C-alpha cells in the first residue's frame, strides 16, 4: 500500500515522473515530505504565494475557484494519485485556485521553491518539470472551462 512506500518509491512509480532519471527522482523525493490534513482544511488559497505542489495519496481534495456572488465553484475533485498544484512553477508563483479537503487526506508535499531553484541551475530538470507540469496545467484549464460552461448554462 502507498502509505508504506518510501518517498522515492512513490515518486518513481508516479505516472508524471515515470521516465525521469534516477538522479531527478532522488532529488524530487528528497524535496518532499508527508502531510496530513483534516476535512475542510485548505492547502492553499487563491492569491497566496505558491511554494509547494502535492501528490494526493489518500483522501479527496476539491480544487475551487472564487466565483464572487456564487461563492466557491469546485473545478475538480482530486483523487489519490492526482497532482494538486502547478502554480509553484509559473511566475508570479501565486495560487490560481483554492483547495479544500473533502475528507481527511494524506499528501506528499514537495518544496516548490527548492525545485524552482534546481530548475534554474539544471536546465534539463527545468525542461522536464516545465514539460510535465504544462500537461497538468492544460488539463486543469480544460476542466475549468467545462465547469464554467456548466455553471453558465
């Protein structure tokens, strides 16, 4: 079961990082730690500085957008093995969405500031992270568009 795996095993088996070099897998694993959050707790709020990203191991997290008078609209309910957060990699490094735990959840939290610094000093790692997280961001934006169309119709 995943909660007994080492950080290295989690990262190396994760689809987004599958074909990264062992050196990069090790760096990612050494930049991560396990966190637990309670139901209704937020990982981050829209507009705050984005300093981390997460892999959800256990639980469910809602990715939400503040829609003014309508309140928060859930864009996606993240399930285990999903990435939570991509704003850590893109300037101005601020959260575009808000997150809320739908259940008690366990996540692998990555130090985005440390990873950004390594992206700058190691261009191959930077390219790999940009390529992989652009897929995450693109998917999340498609989900946002679909959710907005559902709300507006």
